[in-house]
C-alpha cells in the first residue's frame, strides 16, 4: 500500500473511532482519574 493511501486510511479510521461511546468514556475517565468502563461501542 502506498504511503499516501496508508496515511489516508489511518486518518479515516481514527475519525470514525473518535465518534464512539468508548472514546467519550476514555476522556471522562481520564479527567475523573478513574478506570474506564468500556462498552465496546
């Protein structure tokens, strides 16, 4: 896979993951200094 395509795929994947419930839970848990409660979403 060419580098440009790989970088684009990575950026798109990260953008999708940043909209999930687990991403919001990560930030809440980090801010509150507690373990995260993952839901797999």
